[in-house]
C-alpha cells in the first residue's frame, strides 16, 4: 500500500518534515492479536477481526480494503464482515513464481522446469 507521507505520521513529527512529498510503503495494522482458536474457520477469523474493530470503535465499513494472503478462510471472513478483499501483492507474486516454475498447481503448468528444480534440490 502506498501512502503520502502525511498519512502515517502524526502532526508535528520530525519524520513528517523529512519525508513530506515522498511516497512511502506502509502496512497499516489495527491490532496484533494472538489467534487462540484451534480451528481457523472463516467464522472464527471474522470474530477475531470483529473484536479488534470493536476495541478501536471501528466499523466494518471503515476498512476500505482488506489485503491478506489468499487463504479461503481470510476471503470468507471478509465476505462475512462485508469488506472488500484483495490478495496482497507479495502473496500474489509468490504464487506467480510457484506456478510459473511448476512448483505448484494442478495441472502443473511447467513440468519441464519442475523436473529440473526437483533434481537440483536433490543434489544440494
């Protein structure tokens, strides 16, 4: 997520005057909680997110876009909370590399390279 420098810094911050006018890469996070449920269902994930929103007096509609990995429980939790969802860029990029090298995917999209990579890893 790219933000103007004024957004992540509070008023009067020295970092603001140093970085004003530049674009920063930041990962805004509302909370850092321990997930204590043993079942990572969409309902449990949504409940934890709801608790974090409630803790800070936020509503689901206050979140303009949820960006997480592409796990089905994360996608379903966003639907339960009626929040827009996109898989984050680094996770999508990783999937592109894995699929293009034949390291994942059914059917395998690059069997020849997957064989080469597999044989190289056995040599190491």
